[in-house]
C-alpha cells in the first residue's frame, strides 16, 4: 500500500492574516476553505489566496512543520512565502533507505 504525500500550505485572507494547514490534496482543501467547509478561523475572512505550498512527505512531518510555522511571527511567515526563509529540515524525521 503506497503512502500519500502530505503538503503544508499557507492561505492569505482578505484581512491579510495568514492561515497554515496540511493536506494530501491542495486543490480539494483550498476549495473546501473557499466554500466555507474548511477551518472555522477562515469564516468571514474571504476571499482567500493560496500563497504557499510545499510537499513534505509523511503526515507526522507535515504536522511538525505546520506547528513550527504557526509558532513563527508574521514576518517569518512572509519570508517563507517569498522563499527567503527555508523550512527547518531537522523537523523531518530521517528514514532508513533499506
């Protein structure tokens, strides 16, 4: 059984706040947010713009990266969006290649 790849993403809202989440399907999840079926935080904050997405791999790794991003000040999140700050690869567990 193949494992799905997980992604971390950032959405910019109409009031210029940033929302971070994870998913296995960016297009589906963004559509859910746009139709009000996503996170409660986003209610009443549309329109949305998907400003960042990156394939992470396994769910646990995506959760760790998501948590790290959510702990950062907005200035760091903005630099992640513009690729001036890289995500901390040490949060992604190394797997044996056997």
